[in-house]
C-alpha cells in the first residue's frame, strides 16, 4: 500500500469503498458484487454492506482473486475516434475503446461514463472507482462540453430554449450552456426576422450550425436529442472537455496520462 493512502486513512474502510478505491468497480457496482456473494474477507464471504476492512491487515478477494490498493490510482484521457464502443469487452466483436488504452500497463482501467460509437472526443479512464462514481453522480454536476455540427441554421430563440431546459421523452433537461461558433457568413438575425414566413426560409441555401453545448447530466444520447428537439439533428459530435479536463491538441486515437495538477483539479470538483 502506498504511503499516501496510509497517511490519509483515518480507520477501516467500508468494503464497497475499498473495492472502489482499488478500481474493481464503482461503489454501486461493488455493492452488487458483495450482495452476489462474490467478495470474501479473510476467506469468508462478505455480503453485509456495512462490512469494514482494514487495508493493511485484511485479505480481500473477488471471485477468488486478491484485491489490494495500488500504489496510486491511474487516470488518463483518450481522444476517442469514430466507430469504437465504450466498453472494455464487446460480445458482438465490435471495436472497443479498450484496444486504444494501455490496459496491460495499467490493469484495472475502465472508462468513466461513455461516448457513443458515432461520437468522438475526450473519454476519461481511471482505476479509481470512487472517483468515477463521484464524477458521474448528479450531486456534483460535473460539466461536459461538446461541439456539435447540426443541420440547418439554429436561431437565438432555439438556443434560449436549450438554455432554459427542454422537454425530452424522459423528462425535462437541466439548463444547458450553449452558444453557436461563428463560421464567417452569419445570417442568423435575418433568419429570425423571417421565421413567420417559412416559404422565405426555404429559399435560403442549405446551411449547418456549429454549436458548443455544456451539460452536467448523463442521459443516453442527450446532446443529440436536445438539438433534434429544437429541429436541428446532429451530424457530427465531439466532446472537448470533462470538468477541468480539456482535450487540447491530443490527436484522435491517442491517449495521455493526467498531470498531477489535472488530477488534483479533478478530485477537487467532487470534494476529494
């Protein structure tokens, strides 16, 4: 066990927290492992969620395999390309993000959240289940920012609907931060002036909009659904930031470890 973990430990840990810190699963996933009878402490099956362990003395195993706290968690970001599913193993044989990160060098890596196969950009990986749990929990409202290419020219009124929260089939969204990214010839004001005359709008040449949108929820395909709800289906989508982490100039298909400063900032946003 690392010195830093020993110094910060104030006493025995709840077993599910220990498993999350060890990168076995999120805290919720660790609870599921326990209730399924797959976790032992000192050779005895531990299903009680209140069970505590002392990492320095107790021997913990999952499915018979020993689990220990590593010398420190590993966090890295991947610039995910198109066509890869966010899973470490895919029964259907599709390309997975596991093929793009160093799982042999850093056992226990898993993706924090997911990006769809047709979405590119920043995907965070960690071996720290507790950190991942907090980053995805609604309590902490960790912002995720995307750039979307959407059909048609989005208007200020439509942007305002997104900023106020919009109704989807699974309920209203939280307010989003959203703005268009200028691309030269901007005729948005003219379109707004003609909104009461659809025939005039049809005479305009076909255009698209580049939109930057930040949300802190994690619903399935949420950005695509939000823009479709205001009449602008997404044709391209990339995540450019996750909390304090930015994609920067990292090339698609490449990964890099977080710096110490980035890790500190990431933990700070979730109260670690």
